[in-house]
C-alpha cells in the first residue's frame, strides 16, 4: 500500500489511439504478484492468474493498483525516514514525497460556532443530569483487567525513568544546549591521567542511553500489540474489497467488448469522414498561411519602394501591420524569427529619415526667397511628415523648427545689411571689414530704410511661419478629434454590449424552461454576428488576396489582419489637403493638447525671435550714441515704425512681444532725458539773460495761442511768407484777455507744446513726459522767483533795481502759465491709463505754487508802498499849506505805481492791489494822527487833515480804472474821548 520513490502514482498510457489494451500472457510479460505476509485469517479466494488476466478498470484508467506496491506493510509502518507516523492508511499515498497540507475550507459550508449548539445543549442538559444521577446510584461493572492496569502502570513507571528532555517535541541534537545536556563532554577529558575514569564514564553513559532506548521500544511494541485487532480487521476488509474488484472488472470487460463492437460498426466510418474533412481544412489553412508568409516576405522590398518616394506613413503602416501579423498569425514560424528585429531596426531608420526630412523641409521652407508669394511649400509633404512623426511619437520636431527659425532670422538681418551696404558707394568694404562697422557708417535715412526693409522681411517671415504651424496644428487637432470620436464609439459599443447581455440573460431563462441547452443557445446567438464581422473585416483589407477556389469551406485568407482593424476618417487642412487619420495613433489626448499648445507657443516664440533680433540690431547701432543723437522728428519717425511693426506682429501671432517694446521704451526714456535736459538748459539760459521787460509778441506766437484756444494742442505748421508780413503785437491776447509777457514765457509756451506733441507722437513716454514737464514748470517758477523776488537778476543780468514794473510783469507771466495748466492737465489725462491718474496731482501742486508766487508778488508791491507810507507819514505835520508836501509826495508815488502796473495787470487786479495799498495808507495815517493827537473835533487841525485827505482821494480816483474805487477815509479818525 506504499509506493517507492521510483514509482509513479499516475502511470501514463503508451498510446492515445486505442481505447483499451488487450491482455496478453501474464507469465511472459507480468511478474508474479508478491502477496503480503500471511497475517490475515482470511485469504482471497479465486485463481490469481484469472485475476491477473482479467481487464482491470483501475489500470485502464491509469490509476494506482496493488501491483505497483514494492514493500510490505510492516516495513512501511516502521520506516524510520518518515517525519511522523500516518494512521489513515486508505486515503493517503504513502512515501517520503507525501506532504500533509491543510484542507481549504469549503465556500459552500457555513461557519459553525458554539451558538449553533446552544439549543442542543439546552435540550440535553436535563438528560445529562439524570444520567449522572443514575451512574452514582448504579456504578458500572468493574471489567477492568488488573493485569493490564498493572502493565500500564509499569510502563508508565519505566517511561518516567527516561529524562524529560527526550520527550520534548522540539528535541534536536543540533542545538548546542540540548547536545551538551545529553552528552556531558566535561567528563571526557583525557588530560591529567584520568583516561581510565573517563572511559568508564563514557561506557556507563552509552549503557544508560541503550537502556532508555530499550524502554521506549518495549513501550512502542506494547502499543502496537494493543492495536492488532484493528489491523487484522483492516486486512479482512481488504480481502473483501479485492473480491468486489474482481467482479467489477469482469463486468467492465463485458461492457467494453460491446462498446468495441458498436464502435467498429457505427463510429469508425463517420470518424474517418471527419478526419478527412479535418485534414482538408488543415490543408486549406496551411495554404492560406503560406500565402500570408509570401506576402510578409515582400514587406521589406515594399518598404524600400515606399521610402524611395518619401511615403513614410505608408511604410510605417506596412511595418506595423507586418509586426502584428508576425505576433498573431505567424507566431513561431522559424523562417521569420529575425524579421521582427529587422522591421524594428527599419522603423528606427525611418524615424531618423523623417526627422532629417523634416529638418530639410524646414530649412528649405524658411530660407526660400521672401519675395515668393507662396506661403506654404509642398503642403502634402508637410502633412505626411507631421503625421508620420506623430505616429512614431517623435514630438521633438518642433524644437528642430524653432532652431531653424532662429537661424533664418539671423540670416534675414545679415542679408538685408549686405544688400544695403553694397548699394552705398561711400562705404569701402575693403577697408571696413566687419559688417557691423559697415552698418554703423550709414546715416539716419539710409539706416532707417534698412530697418524698414528688415521689418517688412520679418513680417513676411512670420506669415510663412504662421501658415506652416497652422497646417501642423490642424493635423494635431484632426488626430485629437479622431481619438475622441473613437472613445465615444467605444462607450456606445459598451452600452450596446450591456443591453445585449441583459437580453441574453432573458433568453437563457426562457431556454432553461424549454429544455434546450444553454451553450447551444449562446452559440446560435453569437456565431452569426461574429462570422459576419470577421468576413467583412477581412474583405475590407486593402492588401488581402483572394484565396483559391478550392477553399470554399474556409473564410477569406487573412493577409493583413491589422488593416481590417483600421478605420479612417478624413479632415481638411487650411490649405485644402485632406488628412486621413487612422486608429493606429498611440498619443493620448493630454499629449495632443499639450502639443497643440506648444505649436501656439512656437508661433509666439517666432514673434519673440524677430523682436529679439531687431533689438540686437538696434543695440549694435546705438553703441556710438547714434539713437540718442536723433532729433525729435527722426526719433518720432523711428518710434512710429517700430510701433507699427509691433502691432503687425501682434496681429499675426496673437500676442504682443515685449523685447522690442522694451528696447523702444528704453530708447524713449533716453530720448526723453535728452529732450528734457536740452529744453531745461535752454530755459535756464533764457532766464539768465532775461531783463524782465515787456516783449513784443510775434504773430506766430499769437497763432500758437489761438490754436490752443481752438482745442488743438500742437505746434502750428509754418506758413511761407504770411507770418513775415505781419507786425508783432505789444501784448498776447488769450481768450479775450491781454497778457503782457517777457520773451522767455513765449518760448516756454512753445516748449510746453513740444512736450505735449511728443506725448502724442510717442504715447509710451506719457508718464515720463508728465514728470519732466512738471519739473520744468517748477523750475521756471522757482528760478523766476529767485531772479525777481529774490533780486537775483541784479547780479545775473546786471539790473540796477527790481522795479514794480518788473514785479507786475513777472506776476502776469505766471498768470499766463497758470491759465494753461488746466489745458495741459486735460491733455495728459486723456492719454493716461485710469490707474495713472494719481500722477495728475503734480499739476495741482504746481498750480498752488504759482498762486503762492503771484500772491507773494502782490504782497511785495503792497510792501513797497507800505514802506513809503511809513517813511513819508512819519514826518507829516498838520499845518498849512494845503495840500501838504507829504500828501503831494504820496499822490505822486501812487501815480507812478499806477502807471507802472496798469498796462500790465488787469483792471480788477489793479483795483484789488490799490485797495490793499489804501488800507496800508489809512493805517499809517491813523497812527500818525494818533501820535499828533489830532481828533475829529471840527477844529483847525481837523480841517487841515480833511483837506489833505480829500486831495489824496481826488488824485487817487482820478487815476485810470480807479474812479469807482471805494476810498472810505472815515476810519482814520479815532473816537471822541
């Protein structure tokens, strides 16, 4: 019942073509059966030969039989090599190779817990109590064998002599502690003349261990003897089982004879027909396979032909189709074992060829003459290249195009400079070797024409780049659109499959009730659509060849399996070229969207490249300060050209590039600084030479003021001959008011208009111009204050004194500037951004400073008369004659003051000024009368003072413009005591 190591538990049959083997003479081919030792009282009945000759169902079914046994049962039970003893003899296969594994719990059986036995325990507990009571009342008969008990006690006593360490389940001599406990080597020391004692100790230890072994063997034999009855019973069952097997084998033999006859009569002919049909089908498949191999064999020559005509996409499709056929339908073909690697290398070569071809296309497209009207060069070739690069996931082709754009932009500037320099005869290219030095020898008109030519070439260049990138962008969007539509179709297909599964479930339930086979129902429902789809796919293959006419029972041959999966969709590029997009794209939507964004960024980059090259061109010309030396007209012309180019590139590329705008702003700032410094220096020189006398107003300045009043803040155009015949006027008329001014103020107004016109011509410098203009106005205010009020003109110009006429003229000039500050403010406000309105506060501060200055001049005029009144009235005496000499001098000085300022200041200001002077006069007169103790008592002194005051009042009101002046002199008298 146990097998050896060399025996196989499941023997294999020698032939698969026969259903059973015919038994032959057992004396020649089968060894005699070695029966087990005769330890069983019953022997198997019947002839052993007949048992061996009879067909065995177990042997025929390749199962283990008793004939495979090589050892007897006691040897199997006492095998010392087994790790443990097995007790289940009938369900285990004995041997060293047997491994006891855990039985996986069944998923169909519930988990049993203690709660399942609760009801049972409740029912049986009462009976258990009754049973225990009965046992106590009637003790069981003592049938215990005293002898066996004594033997058991003796065995237990003997086993207790064996040390407990041998009984441990984890006993192992390879453990050093266990080994030292069993064999105390400390007693085995031969040194020191103790050899005899150590030998005796080792002998005694060996005897002790032998004694322990005997005790254990005796107990084991005793245990085996106690279980002999069960063993003999098992042997008896084995003999009965052999009798049953003999009868079963005879019945099986008869059944097989009948089956063999039925097979010969009814099945062999039909099976032969089926075999022939199967052979024919196999031949058709082999024929189709050979045709497919012949087609695949022509792949490499076909790829070479396609590559010779630059049909990269077709070559890649053919390679992909062939690779798929090799992996699916021709897998394992020995003759094609190297074709897959060859196609991979060929595909890598195509990748390199496409990148080189794209680089060549980019170079030829961007470097062709810019005078060519064709914007796109070989659009079909470009579409094919881009589609092939996308198919191979070579997404770095945009970097190649970007590098080519940089090189082309450099070449455009270089070629333009060469063409321009070659046209100038004054430049000797043999002496001046460097191209940059030759370019710096151009004057402004020549250099301006060169810059205009560069900008026009850059504009055409950007238009071509945009047209090319639009083609590439349309290809990418077509592939992205196809991916999305394919995904939508897959989702719809999945929904249909779910609906189909639900309908199949309903059909299965129906068929189950009708008694049909479920597998047949599935086959009927699925076979027809699958066959139709397969046939349509294979017929749709463009490269498939029709099979021979003798293969009627098979479908069409599968020449290109992957081509049947391709579904193409067409879209058109902006140039009108149709793009065929198949499903063999491995790019994700995220990658395609990122690529589309990169294409747009590349267009922005093209604009930045042109602007950067233009900035370098400008900086190379600005090294010697050429741009800073431009006059206003030249710089404005240059600024307008650059702004036009910036707007053109923004319109083409969709985004404003900032590099050229920044360079323009930088140059504009330098221009503004130079512009401001020139005019500030000019104003400073004018003020230093100004003698503060009223100047005549030329007609051109009057026209200038009139144009401002008409709402046009700009320098008027020069009129030939007309202005020369007109005589200059004495005053400047501004909106009906007369302004007597000095020549510096007229030039200042012109300078202010130059600032305003510069803002119109160069809007980017509005804020800088506002700051500079406010600084200029502040400078004029502070400098004029130093020269007039501070008497600086005495040292600078050499004036003898600062007269009241100088003061009044200065005040009137300041009033003219104040009149134009709101106009200037409105002009700048219309050109500022809302967030820049805070800068307008500079005009408010300037207006306040000017008003304060005007007020200080008025106070200075009053102070002059105040000091005069103090000097004259302090010597006033109330005596004849009338009018007194003091009042005559006062009236004389008042007349001089009036004469000095009346023609300069308006009548209202003159009246206000004289009212303030009169108030000062009354204060000093009242003080002097109080000092003289003259009161309003009607006495002689009162009469003399009244006569002098009447003389003063009459003379003052006789002056022009002061007739209606209220000169109430009643306040000079104190109250009567």
